[in-house]
C-alpha cells in the first residue's frame, strides 16, 4: 500500500503532474509496472500468508527475453481457496471448498482479510481508470487532461487489468464481498477483435453491456466465423450480414459440385393433409418422398427441423430439395433415435434398437411442408397459422446451423456454447419461436446431435474441473443469453399468451428478410391466431396486430422507434425487429 511513498512519489506525481516529478519515461514505466502488477499480486496473497515473488510471474522466451506470465496464478488461487474456503456463491458454492477454511476461521478475521484485499484492489482500480483502460484515454481526450506521456505500455496496462479481474472475482467467491468495480476494456484487445473480423454485435461488451478482460482475451484470440461477411450494415443491436437476397437465392447441395436431382413433394398428398388441418410428415425412403399425416394417438413421431435459409436448405421456387439433402436430413432424424435416451419414456431403454427398427420416424421442414407459389397462397397461410402447433407437437426440434455443424459434439464446451451464440439460427426471427415451442431442443454437430439440457449439464461440470473456470466469465455471457433464453424462460412459463414486452425485447435482437413476417411471428408466440393479419399488408398489418394484442403497458409510447403513419397508431412502433 505504501510502496509509492517508500519510493519517494508524492500523490500529485502519481496523478501525472509535473511530468511524474520530472522522471524519465523508463523509470515511470518500471515503477507503475512494479507497483500495480507485481505489487498487487504480492499484497493480495500476503494477506492470506501466501508468499509470492516477482520471479513467480516472470519467464523467458527462446531468445532470453523476459516476459510476464500468469502460469502459476491458478495454483496460487487454489492455495488461497484451500486456506480460506468458499463463501456462498450462487450454484458454484459447492465446487471447490477446502476441508479447513470456513469452519476453522473466525468470521471477523475473514471479514478483516477481505476488507484489506478490497482496499488494495480498489486503489489499483483507481489507477487503472486513470491510465490503463479505454475509459482513461477517452476521458483524458474529452477533458484535455492527457498527461505528457502515458506511464505504461498498452501491453503492461492490459496485464494489470488482466490480474485485477480474477482477483476481484475471487474476492466475491471467497469472502462474499462485492467486486471493487468494472475493470473496463482495452484498446489493444478491441483492436485485436476488429482485426479478427468480429461484428460489433458479437463483441463481448455488446453481449452483457459491460466488458470483461477475460472475455475480450478469448474473443481476440479467436477468429470470427463471420469474418468473411460484410458487416458494414451491422450495428450494436443486430448483425445483418446474413440477410438473404431472395432474388439470387439458390438451394445448396450437401457437397459443392453435386448435381443430384431435386425431389418434389407429392403436392396432392400435401394439400390433402393441410386441408384436413393436419400436420404433414415427410419420410424419405428408397429414393421417394412419402407424406403421412401426424396423429397424436399414433406411435409414429416426427421431428421438426429448424434451420436458417442462408445455409441453403430453403427454396423460394418450389417444394423440393436435392436428393443428397433429403438423405442427409433423414439420416440425422434416424440418428436421433439410435441412442436409448432419445426414445419416449413409455418405452424401456433396452427397447431402443427394436423401437427404431420398426418405426419410420419422419420430419417436418418448412421448405417441403409449406407450399410456395401464387396457386397455394391459401394453403400456405393455413400452414403458417398452424406453426405454433407444429413445433409444439413435434417429438423434438432439431436445429441445423452451419456454424454449429463445423465442430464435433466432443469439442470443448466453451467452443460449443460460442458456436450456439454465434449461430445464425440464434439471430433470425422465425427460429426464435421454433426454439421456444420445442419440447426438447437438439443441436446438430458434425458427428451427432446434443440436447440443450446435455450442454447445460456439461457447462455446469466444466466449473468443477479446475480453478480458472471458477473465476473466468468467458462462458457466462453466452449462457446467460442463450441457455437462459431457451431453458430458464421455459421453466418459468414465459412461453404462453401475453408477455408482449418480453417477446418484443427478444425480437429486437433478431432479423428477418421480410418485415411483414414480424407481426405473424409475434402473434404466434403470444398464442394469437395470425389469420386476420393475412388480410392486411405493410403498416396496416402491424396496426392489426396491435388491435389483436389489445392492451399494453403505458411505457410503450416512450421509445425512439419510427411510428406507424396510421391515424390512432401514432404511438406505435412500425417494427421491433433489429431495434
């Protein structure tokens, strides 16, 4: 704490006045690094009688150049936990608790130690805000208070922030004391993320409203899977790089260069099922498409396919798909029933193989089951009105997304969660309702599909494996937005009639190629029949939707969105998508 005084630094000199006491750049840089980096580590761990030396955090590269390293930090934090125990901390409080710690230590002593560490970190944070993070430089430029020279190299500044984050997190976990405050973001990492092709919507600060250095590090070392797309029209709310241009859209084959023929659905059979208000099920067997009608009393189940058209499984012209895609789809559907735990609870697990052998599991996919063309408008609208029932009645919903399909199911859980978060499927309007209506949500990886529940369990186990996972927040933002959306909200019963405000908030993060689809999706989500909407177009359709909803919280009128140019609806937003 008194290191600056012992080195002859006055307070105003620490604040940058008099050119840091007329010291040289080199001496100033060495002082701040020694004090704020090494001094912080030594001070914090000494509170718990853990001896730390500067050499513990220094290594040499192949050329003999000295570098800063945090390789030993996890084992030091583990010793910290072993000595102090772990306070109550959400669902992580049972993960790493020592045999000693809480039971053997007087609460007053623990509290005193926690306060000392909090004081150390608070003082360090003051200088991080002064010299290290983006806030420091932005405020200095804004108020014209930039020092003659910045006391630290950006890499050194980043290293100080990088140790502050885990130490603050452990302060909360061990002592149940609030973190001193956000440590901010780094210009250096922000630039690295831009260089890696990250869309402004995807970078960590846009996920949760605040930046965490550990998340920024992860993103900046990971090339964006969208880096080859045009993000010039993207903003902080939505990524628009994958909007489909229907004028040039073409259905894709499984392998580029394949020229296998398209197979059309037997249209008469499809229309018969739709006329009877039934749900058509597609079966691809022996090179032919067969359509059956779903019967909830029948043993036959079906799987609803949820996909994004930008991956090439759509068809604007006709109800057909290439034979290679049909074989792929049927194979993935059959694969879901190849493992025992995917079979209905009514059947014993040992019957799984027998069950899958005599039951032909079909699937529903919009490309084949929603008629296209002017001759089938009535049937198309009838199917869209059924969309909620179709996905609710499905045995499960299988999500297909090219970003997710690029990695195997055995990939690191953080990698899988990141893929889910970055999936185009997670950004589109129609897929929003398809995911929420699912009884069980599966995601297809390169080798097999995993349920959302399985990945949530794997993520929970991830935290129990090693110390870094305990204080790392890399996965938190992804799970809060993704797992929380489809798992937590369903548990709380959010997917039911009403909840207008919640739905439009989520729709605001989505995009759609056709704006007129917005009111249809929202009405389906809210349990309203969209049939009346088909009688209107453009702004009149949105006005009709507002009439169907009927009542709103008064706060809806306080928004910056463009309003409907219709008498009586001057208060109402034209759209919530991408807002």
